[in-house]
C-alpha cells in the first residue's frame, strides 16, 4: 500500500460570472436561483467539496448590492 499525496489549490475570495440558459416554462428564475444556492451549501465545487466528505468548495450567489461593489472594485 502506498500513500496517495494530493495537492489541492485554494482560492480565497473568488468569483465567476455564469450565463445560464434554462426553460422558463419548466422552472422559474427564482426556483433556479434557489437551486444554485442549495448546491453551493450542500454540494460545492472542487474535489474536496462537502458532497465528497470535504470541508471546502461552498459558494453562494451575490445579491445586487454585492454585485455592484464587486463591479466597482474590478473597475478600480
């Protein structure tokens, strides 16, 4: 048996902009956003995410105020 050493990157204060296409006849925008929030809380992103028994990878959606602050910071 050999030791399996893995190096995982850590990204603090990261963000991503996503363009999402969905069927508005099947799901509302509010329901879709709620699903994203739930995924960020229960599943996460990356190999050592909560869904895989890890403690990292959580994410949340920005509200409109947070989005405006981020846009100002990026413009500066």
